[in-house]
DNA sequence: AGTACCACCTGACGGC
DNA sequence: TGCCGTCAGGTGGTAC
C-alpha cells in the first residue's frame, strides 16, 4: 500500500531537497545525497519499502504510526521528513510515535541480509512455507510475527491470518496438521493481498475481518462465537473462542 | 530455540 | 480543570 502510494507520488520526479524535521526517525546523516536524483523504482519486502535512487536506495519502515502523505501546501502535523520535488510536489514521511526509520541502503538485498529478514510471504510457495515451519516448537503466533521467519506480519495481521485459518494463536507451530499449515499459508497471503488492495484505495477493514472486532466479548462475524482477548508473545491478541482451535 | 521483559515514543482515555 | 497511570504497537536489545 505504501509502495503504490510512493510510486504514484514520488517516482520519476527529481528531488530538489530532503528536509529532516525530526532526526529521531533518520538513521543516516546523508539523506542530502538524494538531492538532484530521482526515484526509479520501488520494492517492498515485508514491512520495508525501498526506492532506487540510482546507486543508493532509500529505505523506509513505518513502525506503527508511520505513513506517507503527498501535499501541496501544508505538511501533515506529524511530518518528520519531507521530500521536495522540483515540480512543486511534496511527499511527507509522517510518524507520530517515531518508531519508524528513514534510511539509505546499498540495495534491498543487502538490507535483507544484514537484518536477517525472512522471505516475503507473497514471494514464496507452500513447500517453502512448510520447510520453514517444520521443527519450530514455539507458539504459532510468535513465529508469524518473527521477521526472520517471514517478513511482513505484525500483531494485527498475525491475528487476522490465524483467525481466517481457524487456528488458535497459542498452538505450537510443529503441531499443526498439514491441512492447517496449508490453510494458514493461504490465509496469510489472502490477508496481505487484500489489505494492500483496500488500504491502497483508502478503504477500511471489512466487517468480516477480525480487526474491527478487536473488542473483548464481541461477536465473531463468522461463527457467532465470543471474541477473546489475551496476551501471546507479549502482544495483545484477539481470537474467536469458538472456531479457532 | 524459545520466552520474558525492557526501552524507545506520544496521544487517547479512564480515574480521581 | 488537570494530573497520573496505562495502553498501543515494531524492533532490537538483554537475560534466562
């Protein structure tokens, strides 16, 4: 979703200036080397966005409150970095809680290696998913959130995928049946692809999703069960007490 | 290998 | 009105 937005609002334009409004999200002092360059292509890997600026790549991570906002006149309230283009357009990287990162990296591959990121779920097939999950004894939700296992799922989407696959978040990964592993893989890909789709269109989560029902005691839109709230892997976790086993 | 816990940060919200 | 504690979330670190 950020990748598409970046493509629409930054690709092909010449960067006139990069303004750092809050250095706490910027992990390099060299963003100014982007001046005069232009972004040629965009790549996403998990939660990371990379933009090719010719010999160097811009890397963006959005933490939890990070976002991109194109604007003409007034920057958004929590703008931390602003890219000024020579055609008068501006793109703000905003991040209220400052957990995100704006960075430069030699290449996406280099970054992925350095940070030991697992594959993007949309770029692998079921056999590789099976191989990676085999022998892992931890709780399935903890595994789904581990970026070195798979890159791209956070707390909400891990819950969402497990909900869709009818799997209890505390199940040990190596005790999932073959059909459950398959269902989970399909659920992960479905959730990511759909989320990219409707978030790109500025939409919200459909009512059939678990996300709008992250309320203790709420009704499961799928089976009418009761939504439970608990802590798994240190994170607030919601699941349906009836259909997730 | 897996887990627990902390820090980072700020706005929203409930309690008093 | 306003202060205070708590919570939310991604990541990266430490300790067990």
